[in-house]
C-alpha cells in the first residue's frame, strides 16, 4: 500500500474529558481530503473507540492514521496493562471499565465490537503487563 | 425541519445553537455513548440524559443534527460553551425522553 499521508497523535491518559480530540481532528482532516462521509464515519468511530479504550484502560498512548490510495490504516499503541483475554474482550457487552467510567456513558462493552464492525480488518496484539497494539484498516472503494 | 424551527415549535431551550439551519432527518435516543455512536445516523436529533463533555465528541463524530438533553437535565459546566465552539446544537427539554420524542414525531 503506497502511503500518501499520515497523522500522528498523542492520546492524553490523564484527562478523560478531553478524550476524542484526536478522532475529531482525524474526522476534520479526512473531510478536507474529500473522502466519502461513510468512510469518514467508519474511521472516526473506530478510532474514537480505540482512543477511549486507551484513556480508560491504558493511561493514554499513541495513535497514527495512515491514508493510502486503497485504504486507511489506524494504528493504536499503548503501554497499558494489556488485554488478558482478547476473545472475551471482543464479546459485545463485556467490559472491565470501572463504575466511574460507566456513569459517564462509557463501559458498555461495545468498544472493540464497534471497532470490528466499522473496519474491514482489526488486528490486536497484546501482552499482559507490556501493552497493546491495534491495527485497523478501512478499505477505500476507488 | 431545521433545528431552529424545532426550538421554536417544540418548546425547547437552546443552550447552544451555532448551526440552527441544520436539517433534522431523524431521531435517536440513547445514553451509552458507544451505542449512540454506532447507531445514531447523520442528521438525527439525539435525545439523551448524558450531559458531560464527551457528548460533544460523540455528536461530532456521529454527525447528529442536534443533542437534546431530556428530563430537565442541565449541561455540565463548560459544556454549552464547548458545544458552541464545536458547532454542536445543544437543546434542553423539560419533558421525558419519550415525550420529547413524541413531540418530534408530530413535528418531523
């Protein structure tokens, strides 16, 4: 995949109220590139879920969005606690988020399922105690 | 119907109305933000009781026409200003989510 453009973001893990800034910025950038509204919606929703997960569980991390001719790739990396059971984490409704997070409207156990639903591929590499790396891909129909 | 027209006709209060000409094309009700983001359609009026700053991010990403805080819920401190700045229409309804939706049903 020939790379055209990439955006890099640091996701602040200390300020939950600011979570989503990177995703909103990506949405703006993609809109400027003239991508279809449906593609932009899929990318920004998947990225937002990943961003929120990094804030809730991992104390922040890094996000990179690569725009190529045939696809958009979203890479999320953190040095959080890792995901012990990825299969379980992928189940809709399963969440380990604390009550304080739930009271804000998160922690419904829809994050990873949404990321899968809105992308064409989702790859999760996670080691407990080391961190998590997620690569998502949204294909562009040219 | 535009958001400004809705405010005038549905007895709603505007906490922020930066894009009153935005057309409302549907309605979505929900408080779980991931759920809303996945299900609400672009152009929906989103009825919720969530009043924190994250609502602004979800409204932007889901591209809803407006957010309506139901049940007399007031936005958290700074959220109305944030909505204004982000171009998000934020409306307040004293009625329940159900009654607010019924009003929209009659008007849309």
